[in-house]
C-alpha cells in the first residue's frame, strides 16, 4: 500500500482511511501487507515512512517513485494517492495494480481557486497513473460515477467498498443536558467545497430559535481566513479550534449534541460521519456524494440538500428540538461499518487479480 501521509503525522480523511485499512489488513493472518507514506509510521511490522512531512512536491514524488521496498514479483501494488508510489512496471515486468480513488485531485484543486493550467496538468498526471490499473476502489456509488464519467474507467473495473470505523477509538456517552451552551460540532477541512459557508449562512436562524446554541468548527484549510471573516458578525456563538489532537476531538464529541457535515461538492463518503456515529452523535449530512450512505439506514431525515442554507437550518433547529436518533441507536448503526469486513473484501479483490 502506498499513501500520502500517515494519519498520526497529518490528519485528514484519506490518511485516516489509509492507516486504518493497513491495520485491518495486518490483522488478517492470510495477508502479508506493507505500507508506506510520509511522516512517522505506526509502530507496526510492515509500516514504514518515506521521510518527514514537508519539502517540495517534486522531491516527495521522486522519493516515493524510487521506492522498491517489499515489491517482490507477484506483489499487488495498491495506490491511495496518484502522485506517490512506485511504478507498477519494473525489471520483473508488470505487477497487479489497484488504485483507490479518494477523489478527483484536479477538480478539488480547481475548487480551491488554482489556475486552470495547473489543474489540467494534475488531471493528466491522474490519467497517466491510472493507466495500468486492474481495479479501482471507491467508497460510494457517487465516486464510481465520477470515475466512470470524468476519467472514462469501465464500470467492470470499479469496486464499491464502503469504509469502516475504528470503534475502539470512540465511546458513546449521552450528550450533556445541563450546561450553559448547547454545542453543535462540525469537523471539516476549511475548504469552500466543504459547505461551511452554508452552515454559517443558516446559523443566525438557528440562534434565533435556540439562543444557547454554539457552533464549534474543527479544522484548517485554504478558506480559513474567508470563513473566519464571515463568522465575525456571529460573535462568540461560533468558535474555530484549528487543528486538534485525537483526544481533544473525542472530548468535543462528548460535549456535542450532534454534528453537521455540510459538504457541497466532491465527497467520497465522509468518514467523519461514521466517527460521529461511533461517538453516539447523529450527523446531519448533505446529499453530496457518499454522505447519505452513512446515515440512510439509521434515519433518512438526517439528509438535507447540499447548499440549501434554509433547509440545513431547519434541520438543525429540529435536532435541537429533540428530533434525533439517540446515542444507542447511533452507536449500533456505526457498528454495521466494520473494518474487518472492509479488509476481507479487499483481500478477496487482491487474490482475484493476482
């Protein structure tokens, strides 16, 4: 497996998924797995690092491309980020290649405001690195459609395998009811496509109905300055935490009544929704990408239309009025997303293409 960064070194959905899938595969006695990414690797056999974070993109890409660790003939190569990792072809010939499509790199960059010439170059890099793939893995039907339409990948080469959630990291306790404030939590990269602007737009209406409501925004990103400026008129009812540790995030889940995942574009699944459920907190999500798959089997009313501030605000108000699945139901639903099942489906796919 080749990734971008280990989750312990750099937070983010892709890095969380890559790290947790590695651990799940390593638990299978019939699978021999090694994994590489930048940053400090987990203290586990088979996990190693290409080096520290930082440095130029070109240097990191070259370092990862030249890596041949554990790539003996017959090894399946599973890439989780198109730019990093060795070629699937070397002096031994070709080896089976799996590509995890966590999102369209070029399109995501375009939404952050990058120049068109650069986003086109990224798209070409993606297409080149996908050329020899025997299988593609996506987390939801939504990204299967993106991969098929925008990258012209035949449907029969795409596997939809939902992710799991590490249940041991989270404890489901009832939300507090006797505090001064009522906390609504949003854990997202601060990028325009994540819909934080829509959430801020609806917040005055929420506050008018529930003056004790407080919105806590966890994360950093390229839109942080813009979003902080938009939140200034909302005063101390909105708080930005920046980057926080895992233990601090667990504490925020315990203090929150529920969470919001307001993405408006390019959402593969939304692992954060599963983490919220594992903590016993219902996530209100949009109908973007794979997000509905995380809650549809629990309560379809948790799904609102992406980018609709009025609809999102109304659902948040209803949640503060008590219209939510309880802690036990949320945790039970999270338990249906098992990393062991996800790992088993991967190992079956690896054997099929060897």
